């Protein structure tokens, strides 16, 4: 069927000019204010509206942006919605069908005017902020429509870029073109991310992305197709809209962003209609969250000798600005009689038209300053609440075609843009304090102070030890000197005394030998000698007294040294007392930390109690694991900014993984439950999984799964094992430690649907490993999955179906590679009847996995007879005809046409597919 719309999604139209650049004259015209050359002309529908800036806080728009108004315009109309119109080139079908007719529109880009022909002699004239011809390049469109909004987002404001128009007029080409074949074809999404990544800092800033689609009033995650019913949460105070269930991916480089866009585009719904071969059947929303640190506003740190005022200033947290860019690719409006939609495609078209009608009503109410704006009539209007009449800077590009056959749709699109130009937004700067950065900085300062204190304390102890050693050395030296001096004096006096005695004895002997009359003279001489001896003795006595005085002086010095030693010992005792006080302070701080940990466990217990109350209030609804529990309990907590995950992360940093693991063996059952919950939350983060496994956390969880009889521990432990089982290395560890046997035993004994869902999820992850197929089946993994279908809960059945699909896919790959022969292990274990029974299940996740499992089983010829006898052939034919996903239908067709057994049976049954 020929397409009535332009081929923007598949490539640039043959009449468009690739690589067209904007000249200086074009840029000057793009920045000039619209001028009405004939003000009195009655056909002029709207007055000239020049571009109005946001506020002094925003940077100036670059050359080529919409308008270029003055400060006076800013004060008059702050934050008005900017509207640009883009004309699609005429396609091949229109060139033939409309050859005898003139185009229904005439553009005057230099005057920012558009003329819409009523007939051959009458036209209506409209003015926009920018008029883009069919020759306008993608770069030109980005600069005039989106670049000012991107710059506002980088400055901390919210911004929206949206495309509106009839199906097939080039909305997806304008916004979402990747430019893989030609770089000049890149759309607004790619170019906006290039500018954002070029302007942010990888060290202090962060950029994260969510990619969603609104299909049949169901908000779905394009980055995670299983997340197909995201709730919209509105802040009752500020009115801000948030999507807590959406996948948020941090972007580091441009290539990873392109891969996310490709992934999201592959999951987006599209259909072939008369107007467009690839008509979008859903509204796509790309949300880019930019968090930037405000440079130059952070207070300076106090120096080492700074005063208390500088220290107080250093405790002020730095400022961060958070901007959000929303790029909205609306599905095209269409008339059923022109598009030829029927069946499910007709229902999709009705849903798209209803949501666009609700958006039009809201814009009409805002343009007319109505007291009531019906924003709750559609999820689309709730999502765009901030874009129209809110605090975001909004640019709208309306796309039209030249064909006179679609004049009615073109006129409706133009009037939508005219009404949108009357909507005014009040732009608000998203600026807040970064308390986490302040906490990190204070932790670093505290570590530095502790290290400095320890260094000074060690230096002081070393100095005291050195002084003590010196004093002891001096005392020892003095004692040695005193002993040597005394011994030397004693020997000297003893020697002199002996010599004197010897001389006296010699003289006495000589006197005894003399005879005669000289006896008197001898007596006199002897008396003199005795007197001389007395003098010598007196002299020796005085010398001895001098020696004793010297000894006394040495003793006095020794006493003084002992006093100095006593003073030093007293100082050492004081220092030891100070150290003891500091140790006491440290124990007090450790007690406070223990108290905080107790409060954390109490908080987790209160969260568990809140979950039970919510279960009683909402019967039949089973929360989805610990993350769901936290998301339900969090609104009842006093401080919404410090949720359970932040507390668990803080506990992980303060207590350490080993202490958390040790609590798994505590005698108190409540302590074990809270400990396994904390470990499960940590295992949900990919960055923590390797640490948990290396510390023995996986082994502890498996032991706990086998030894505990508590249902809550089974549920949370199985969820943690399921998170760890997403890694191939961890899968082999689980299997080597008999993990599949423990999971099978838990599944056989459990009755709680959430426990069964966690166990089924863990086994489903293990089923995706090619190396573990035989061992997993041998230890009862497949039979455990089939045994859990007794529960009947949709979430459990979805995980069972996913595990069977993973197992069938691995078997199909092994058969193709020649490493496996014989029938499928799934068929041998009796899984085929359940697969056939649930192939057309009402729940889309279950049905999608079962359809994939059937296609993979059918690819191996040896399974064909069993599948025919089990009724699987009819389900394959149904999948080929009715499946909503193109890739599954293609796989079913390839499988049926490549199997001789299936072809023979189809011819026998006279089934034409």
C-alpha cells in the first residue's frame, strides 16, 4: 500500500535537501521580530509574537533561536510557549495525485507567516515564532526550536520540546532521528544530548535518562518492556509529577545514549496505515535529568589557622541545580476514513485521538484563562502538566504536509499551534542544597583531624620515651662515674698510707741498729718524724673529707635527677589519663553508633509492620519484594528524603559487610530477618554484588535458605539470590553449592505467592545459562518451576514462563550449534501441556514468554511430532496470525516454513498460513 505521509522515519524524502546549511541572512531572519507588512489586511489571523526570554537567570539564546525579544518583552510575557511550524516535502504519491492542484499552504519564512488556501482566490494568514520550509536542515530546526530549551535546562530550569501534527508529517523524523547513515539527519533528541554532555562536568555533574511510551492509556517503560504499567505520582504541595517506577539510566557518553534510543525505538508500537507505513501508535517521552553543581557559590574552606567564623562557613552545603528536559514525540492524529485503520489498529487510533483531544482541551482552557483546566482527563495531560501552564520552558513544533487533500487536518494542526502560543508558563529555578556532598566533605575533614591527632599523639609519646631514656642514661652514667671516683681515691690513699708505714718501719729499724750516745738525737729525730707523720695523716684526713664532700655533691645531683624522673613520670601519668579519657569518648561514640543501628533495625521493623497493614487494607494485592515494601512504607515516614535505602547504604558504610553477615547467624529471629532484608537491598545494587559474593554472602544466603523455617526469610533470601543470579559467574557458584536443590525445596514448601515469585525468578535466571542446562534439569530445576504453577498467581506464572522461555532458547541455540541432540528436556519433563494451555494467556508477560518458548522448541525438528500431538501446532499458527509483536510472528513463520514435519501436517489439515 502506498504511503500518504513522508518517509521521515526510514530516511529523508527525495525532494529534501541533505546537508543544507543556514546562511548568515537566514540566521538574521531567524532572530528578527515578525513584521506585518499589511496590518489592515483582514485575513491576518494573529498578531506578531516575538520571542520572549525567560529571566535574567537564563543564558541568552544562540543565533538562530526562536525570536530574539528584548528585556521589555521578558517582563510582559514571561515564559510563553514558543511554536514553530515545519512543512514536510511532497512525497511520491502526493506528487502524482496532486499534480493538477496547488499546495494548500504557502510559507513566508522571512515574515514568519504561513498562508492556508481556502480556495483558488481566498487564503488565511497565520504568524508563528518560526516558519521552517521543507528545505530547512535538521541543524536549523534544532537551533531554533530546542537549543534555547536545552540551555535553560543546563541553567537549572525544566524544559519541554514537543512535536504535534497529522500522522506521516515528520514528527518522529524531527525529534528521534539517529542519523546513523547521515550525520546531518540527527534529530533533536541526539543533538540535545550532544550539547548537554559537552557542557556538563563528569566529576561534579550527572545526566540520567528515562524513555517511556503512553500506549492505550498505559504508561510503559521502553528500556524495560516488562515494566508496562508505571504509575504517575503528583506532589500534593508543589504539583510536580514524578514516575518512581520508571527505569533511570545514568549517561556517561554519547554512544551509550544512542544505544538506549535504539533499544527504546525497538520496543515502541508502530503500524502500517494508508497515511504512513510506520505510523507511531503511542506517545513517546524522553526525560533527561541534569544535576549540576553551582560553581563559585560554594563557601571557601577555612585554613588551619582560621577563626570560628570561617569554620562555620565551611559547614554550609554547596548548591546544586536540577533541570529536566522532556522531549515528547506525540502520535499523529488521523481520520479513520483516510488511514484505513481497522481491528486493533482502529482501537489504537481511537486512544491516540482521545488523548490528543484531551491535550487540546487543556490548551484551550489555558489560552482562555479558564478557572478549570481538565488535566486529569488523560495520562498525557497529567504528564505534560508542567509543560503547559507550569514552570517549564516549552517549545512546540507543529508539522504539516502540503497536500490539499489533507487541508482539514493541516488547518486543525495550525489552530492547535495558534492556541498553544497563548499559554504562559512561570519558569522556576530548580536549586537546592547538596547535603550529601557536605557530608562527604565533613567525613574527609574528620578523617584528616583524626589522622593529625594520632600523628601528634605518637610524636608526643615518642618524645616522652626519648626523654625517659636520656634521663635513665644520665643517671646510670653518674652512678658509674661516682663509683669509679671513689675506687680511685681509695686506692690512692691506701697506696700513700702503705708507703708511709713502710718508710717509718725502715727508719725505725735503722734507729734500732745504731748504738751509742746519739740515742737522744735519735729520739728527737724520731719525734720529728712522728710529727711529720701526723702532718701527713692530717693531710690525708683533709683529702678524705674533700672526697666525701665530692661524693655528697654527686649524691645531691643524683637526688635531683630522681626528682626530674618523678616529674617526668607524673607527666606520663597525666598523658595516660588523657588517652584514657579519649578512649572513653571513643567508646561513647561507638555506643551512639550502636544506638543508631538499633534505630535502623526498628525502622525496618516499622516498615514491615506498615507493609502488613497495607496488605490488610488492600486485600488481594501482593507487594513485589522488598523494594515494593519500601515504596509503600515511605509515604508514612516523617522524612521522605531519608528513605530506607539511604539508611541501609549508611549502615553498610558504618557497620561493614562482615558485621551484617554475622547478624544472619544471630539467635534472635527478628535480627536475622532484618539482616537478610538489609543484605537483599544491597544485592539489588550491581556495584555491591561482587563484594557480597567475595565476603561469603552468597554462601550465607544459601545456608539460611536451607536451615531457616521462617517464610519471610525464605522470601527475602530468595529475592537476594535472584539478584545475584543475574551474573554468570554467580550462577555457576550457586549451582556448585547445590543452590538449585535448596531453591526447589523452598518452592515445594512455600505457599506465599511472593516467596514463590522470588524463587521462580532465581531459577529463571539460572535457566538462561547454556553451561548449566543438564545440571539444572538433573537437580530438579524444571520440575520445581512446573510445581510452582499450583499457586496460580500471575506474577509467579510470569516468572515460570520466563524461565521456560530462557531454557528453550538455550536448547535451541545448543541444537543449532550441534552440541545437543534428541528431544527437548522440557518435553521430557512434561512441560509441553502447560505451555500449550497458557499460550493464549490474558496476561501479556506470560503470553509473550510462552510464545517465545513455543517458537524455540519448534526450531528443533526432533520436537515436531511431540508438539503436533500436544496441540502446539495450532498455537504456532495462532501466533503467526494474531501475535502483536512483529519479531515473534517472524520467528513463528520461519519455524513453520523450515520444518518438513510441520509443513506436511499443515498440508494434511489444509491450513493456509
